[in-house]
């Protein structure tokens, strides 16, 4: 995916850092941390009956200059393009989400992650996993706890798969599993369409928004709003109205709602 120079310039402005001069691990970590802190995760378009458009111009207009966020394909296609523009070698991957899935469940490959070649070996980055997004860089090594700007993560092997896990309150929980099979950009069109249009998709029947600034994870799911403090307590609020939800989306998560009254009506129709 090729972004115009003005779109790449908008990306660096959006995440608040300058384009790095060298494609090294420190630069990669800085980009991922800034991206996840500044560009929200959200599924407002599917909730409002609009399929997500993965064309470069649409992604730039929505996430880079429109004050919006997006879901995994939007985030990681933009991140991949920006990384390649500064000299990183990046491979798109497909993953099966395990978060909240009962053990043994075979889930479809509806998530996108990235493999980045580094001098010290390959690493995983992913700016699009919602409230538990990876805010750092994971070396592609098994069974090693790895620090990130937020919680510890690790990768384990399961046959041909790698499984990503996050440590929450001392318990290792699986987020998704993946192979290293390279994916072409066209391979993401079908799962993106499914996740943004299928009545079985949680983005279509429920409201999801999050942002991960330093030291916190802010997550909104329907009427439930949580602020998770790194290494500390979790604040939980049950929101009482569509207007209150929209206030949180705009003022705390930082998303520019394109049509607030329409979103309020959709919320009032019911979420699940």
C-alpha cells in the first residue's frame, strides 16, 4: 500500500513524532508507542452500517486528518506503510483472535498483525488490538516474558502457530494466534468486509472504542467504560445515556464523531 507523501507527513503529525532517520529497534518502539497513544481504536462505522474502506485515501482521510480511529486492518495497514517508508522490512500476518474465546475454539483469521525484520531478529508489532493493544515490540522468541510500556507480553509455540499472551493480574491470557505466512494486502479485504458488515460481528451489534496513553488503558464497550492504570487499580463506570457515551468518545477517548445525533439514535436503538 502506497501512501502519498502528504499522507505520510500527516501520519507523523498525528502521532506527534518526527519520522526517524534510521529503521532500528528504538525507532520502531517509539513509533508503536506513539501510534497507540494517539490514534484510537474504534468500530463506529460498522455500528452505523458502513463498511470499512481500506483504500489509502480513505484511511488517510479517516484516521490521519479526520480525527477518527479504526480497527485492526486500518491501523496496521497505515503502520505498515509508514514503517516501510522509513526503511523497515515489514510482512503482514493474519491471526485468529482468542480473546474471550472458550479454550479449543477455532476462530477465523480476522485479525492483522505485522512482522518486522530487525538486525537482532524478527519482531511482532500490532497497533490494532483494541483495549489490549500491544504498545511495544515483541521479539519473535518463545516462552520469554517481554516488557512493554504497559503489561508484560510473551509468545509461546503451539504446533505451527505462535500464540501471543498478555499478563493481567498475574495471569497469562491469550490474545490471538498466528503463523508467519505472509499476507498480501488483498487478503485483508474479505475479513475486513466481514467484520464490518456481518450481523455476527461484534463491531456491527456493539460499540467498541479505546485508546492507550502512557500508564493507562481507556476502554469503552457499549455502556461500560473502564480506565485501567498500569500496575494499579481499574476505574469502572456504567454510563447512563447515549449522550454520556458520546461525551466519553469525544472528550476522553478523543474521537471526532462524524454525526453525533445519528450515533445517539443508534445507541438508543439498542446495543448488545
